[in-house]
């Protein structure tokens, strides 16, 4: 921490214009030592706004040599603003379309500024170090607590010009540490040092050395005949639509998740923005061209501008600090020129004659309204100067805003009235409360999520309890089905064993073969009898022939031979009929044999098929046994789950009692 004090109150002061603005270049053309004097007295404070294309160290060294006894502080810019005031056509916004080399110097006379005290505060190890936010805040707070001012702070006549390294991403840490220190009840206003838009370098000068990753504070105490107030303008209107941040990295200023208020669940920010802008996620950045976001603190808007969107990673980056618990409102742009001019007219109404202003204007205002910048020429009625910065600071950090510390000369005995100054303790309390409110918002989000989780758990438990009852009923039904299947299984087993018994195989075919064999034997007997009948008939014929030869003596024998022949003929006729009958039996038996063979074959196939069916039924019963085991496990699990549900219900009841 470095401190310089400039207190020239003892020197005589001559009346003159209390604020002077000089526009020059890197060579400090037309700037002399006399430029730093008011009526023969050195300026109490000089502020230099230096182009990033100049050699910053060389420029501040040259300025310091010229400044002499004047306290000098300086900042690198992303563009300069300056005007001598009045109805002039000189540009308020210096041209930055090329590698410009502008240097703007703003001088404050000892007539207006009674005392100045400059202090330098290190901002910690930087965003890339990974140092916890609380650690960085504590480090900054410790330095602030050691600051000793040479005068008593009065919020009506004391303000702190606040210049912060624009690449440190530490504005939020600084502000939180500031209000935790509780020793500076005054207005802090300024901006974050700028640079070229590659965001590679920026710098500050604290009166002795060039510093980076620091904040430079210039506490200014005004003389009794002067007063100040703060002008703030933004060309946006609140749409009323908002979301709450639930996952953010303060160091990198990335936001990943927000709270869905309807479902009280955490969702990706790009899904929310796509729904908010009624477009696809890939088109969100394009859809936001005329929009931005802001915190709302008691109706005052503090803009947080989007710096980029990574659709693949599902993150949105911002130019200003974002905290978990921040509610970001969607703002829509409105006319730049008319809004700025009308806001300034309203601000100056019923106030004394202004004598000068320090301007802090966001680089995004310059870039997004490039075609309308000249419309603001001649707007300021007094000498005013400042810079386009990488973020404005008015109590807390913000973007896309023009803030100005405006100074007024008071007539003898005149009392200055201004809403901000008159009610400063309230505004200061709002700034300080923001960080406490952020913590409370974080707890509220946790409570909302916890409440939603409890409600979902209650619903889950209710559904699970019903499922447990259904499972128990299913297990009981499974027992009845199992008993029925066992009965069916036993009956099928008995029947299939009877049909598939191997010792019955071929019995019918064997008996049929016996019939065939006996029929064949009958055929053989009939054949023998036919042969005997034939021989008998032949013998009877021979006997008749012999009887005729012997005449009367053979007559009796002829009668016998004739009877034998008749008998042989009858036998032959009977054997013929028997032979025909046996032939029919043989044919029928052959046909029957075929049928029996086919039947035996089909029975064999049926036996094999029944065997296969029996095997499958056996497998089915084995599977059913496994199912039965699973169902038994499910039943046991259901009982355990019922016990767990009763325990959770008891815990939820306790939580609800605590919440009440």
C-alpha cells in the first residue's frame, strides 16, 4: 500500500474556474508547468487519461515533472472524453478509430478541493491464481483497514475517486472488502482502467509509480462553498423478466446454471436464455443484440453485460462480477441520445450552477452506440473529462453506464439539496447490504431447492409406498400361481411318463407279426391238404379204371372209388374256398400291418415330441423357480424399503417442524 497526501489548504486561494480540461497528445504539446496552476496556486489534483497506444510510463513521468506540487493520478483508457463545456461542436468522445495518441488532463483548483489523499491497494494474486474469494476479500480488507486519512470523512463533502485495474477482475472483491472495513462512509465512484480491446494490458499511476493489479483511491474533500452529486444514466428499460444465478465462477465471471422458478430445479443458463429470447441456443447471442442484464437494488439497475457465449460448454461470460444468488433482469435498449440528455436535464434541475464533472463511461456504450456519439456533443454545460473504461464503479461494479461526479459552486449561505447526498446513508446501506443480500439469496436458493427436493421425496415416498403394496399383492398372487403350476406339472409328468414308457414300444407290431405268422402256417396246411386232395382224386380215378377192367368183380370197388372221388372233389372245393378266404385275410392283414406300422411310427414320434415338451416344461418350471426366488427377494426388499420410507417420513416431519 502506498500513500501520498496533498493538503495545501494553508496556501491562499484566488477565485477562478475551479475545473480545467486540457486535451493534448503523447508529446504533451502545449502543456507547461503553468497549466497546473490556478491563479498562481498549484492545482490540488490532476487526473490524466492516457491512450493505450502511448508509452504509459513515459507519459506519466513527463506529466509528473510538469505537475510539480500537484497531486497526479492517471489511468490508461479505452478512449477519452473531454469538453470545455457550453454550446460547442467539439466532440465529447475522442476519436478512437485508429492508433490515437490522446492525453486528457483534468485539473481541480485548491479553491474547490480542500484536501486530497491518495492510497494504493493491492488486489491480491489475480483471477488466474485460483485464490479463494474470501481470501482475496480479507487481503484487501486488511489493507483498507490500515488507511489513515488526514481529514474527517463527511459524506456531503467527501468522495473517493476509485480507479481499479481493468484486467484484475477484482471489482467485486474490492467492494465487498470496502464495506466490510466499515471505515469509509463516503461515495466511491470511478471506473476500471481501460486499454486496447485485446485486453492484454492496462495500467494506473498513483502519483509515484505505475501499478497493475491494484486500485488507486483518491479521497477528495471539497471546500465549504462547493458540493457534489452523482449522475448516472443508462439507455435501457427493465422488461421485468429475470432469472436467479445458481452456479457462477466469480474469478472468471462465468455462469453455467440458473434456477427454474416453476420447477425449483437448476437448469443450464443457455436453456433459460433460449426460452427467454424464443430462439435456439446457437442464436442467443444474436438475439441479445439490443438487450443486456442487470441487478436491481431497490429499483436501481446495475448492468451486467454479456461478454461471450460458449454453446458447446453451456456457459455465459460477463464483463462484470456475478455472484451466486444474483437475480439478473433482462433489459431492452432505448434511444441513446434522448435518454442521456433527458437524464442529465432531470439531474441538473433545481440544482446550483455546475462547475465541472468527472466522467466514467463504459467502453460498451461507446462501441454499441458508435453512430450516435456525436449527438451528445455540447450536452455538458461545464468542463468535463473522463474515460471509456472496462467497467464503472459507483458503490458497486457495473457496465454500459455513464456515471459522473458533478461539482457545484454554492452561493453564500446556500444549502445544497440532492436526493443522493441527502439520503446517502440509505444508498450506502444498499451498497453494503448487496453482499449480505447475496449471501442470503444463496441460502434462499438452497432452501428453495431443499424444499423442492423434500416435496419430490414426499411424492416419491408416496409412490414407492403404493408400489410396495402392489409388490406384496403380486408376491401373494405368485404363490397361488406357483401352487397351480406345481399341480399341472405333476399331472403332465404322470401322463407323459405313461406315454413315453419305452417297454411298451413295438407290442402291437409284435402281436401283429404273430398273427401274420399263424396265417402263413394256415396257408401251408391248406396247401398240403390241396395236394392230398389232388392225390386222392388221382387215386380214385385210377381205382375206377382198374375196377372197369376186372368187370363184375370190381364193381363194388368202383362204387367206393366213385365215393372217394366225390369226397376229394368236395375237399378240393372246400380248400379252394378256404384258400380264397385266407388270401383275403392275408390282404387285409397286409393293409392292417401297414396301418399298424404307421401308427407305431406316429406313436414313436409322439413319444419323442412329448419327451421334448416334457423337457421344455421342465425348463419352464426351473425358470419359474428362479422367478419365485426373485419374488421372494423383492418381497424382502419391499419390507426393507417400507422401513426406510417410514424413517424418511419421520425425518421430513422433523424438517417441517423446524421450518415452521
